[in-house]
C-alpha cells in the first residue's frame, strides 16, 4: 500500500509539472498585470511544495517585475521560511533602495526590524541612517527614533533615552511628544532594558 501511494504521488507530481510546463508560455503571453503576477506566485508555491527551485522562480519574477510588492513579499517570506535570511534581507534592502517615495519609507522600516530580528546589525545601521534621512511624517519619525534607540542598545552604546527624548521631542508636533516617550519605553522593553523602560514611563 505504501509503495502504491508513493507511486501515485510521484505520478501526480509529474502530471502537475507537465501541466505547469504547458501553462507557463501562455502566462508569459498575458499582459503584465495582476493575473500574471498571481500565477507566477502560485507557480513558485507549487515548486516549493514539489521540491523544485522556488527561490529561482521568485528571483526571476521579481527581476521581471521589480515594482510588484506582492512578489517581493512572497520572495522574502520564502527565503526567511527556508532560513536563507541573508538573501531575504538582500532582497528587502534592494527593494527599499529602488522604491519610490511613499513605499521606500515602509520598506526601509521593515528592513530595520527584520535586520534586528536576525541580528544583522550592520544592515540595521544602514537602514536606520537611511530612514532618518527621509522627510518622514511625524508618527513615522517617532517609530524611526525608537528603532534607532533599539539599535543603539543592541550595539552596546551608552544611550541615555531621557536625554535622547528631550533632544528629539522639539522636532515633533506637541501632541506627539508623549508618543515618543512611549515608543522609547517600548523599545527598551523590546531590548530587555527594563530599568530604562521604567524611567521613561
């Protein structure tokens, strides 16, 4: 029974691969748009499930359509899922660098968060410096300053968060200044700097 089940699975997989081989030229002929992008993403998921080169398929798709945030998300999620973290961060950083205003800010903030999560402090530092160089909306600047504090603590810097908050608060609208203190307290908790977090509350 076990051998029969395995043979059926192998046969099904071969049939699915053959079906995709017939379908892909038709997909390529479609106009660039949502249907084509969704189909390319579905093909990559099939390859992952079938033990094929999903990474290569997603890399090729994002090169063809570098403006597609959906394909980028699929590529980065796949690379993180298979523990190819450096490649995932590379893809995210490249996308953040080429993105237009309005997208680059969110992508760069995500890059910093993902880099911190994966202990790539050099990349996080590049991301924070780039993020703070943008003309950020005030609430986004609060988030960026909190990320900057997290990175400083992670790097072992002797950051005084109270002095930091007092220096940065005047650049924010008055109603958002308490949010900066709260964001820095949250950053301290994220970095297990509980004594600092208490001082900021």
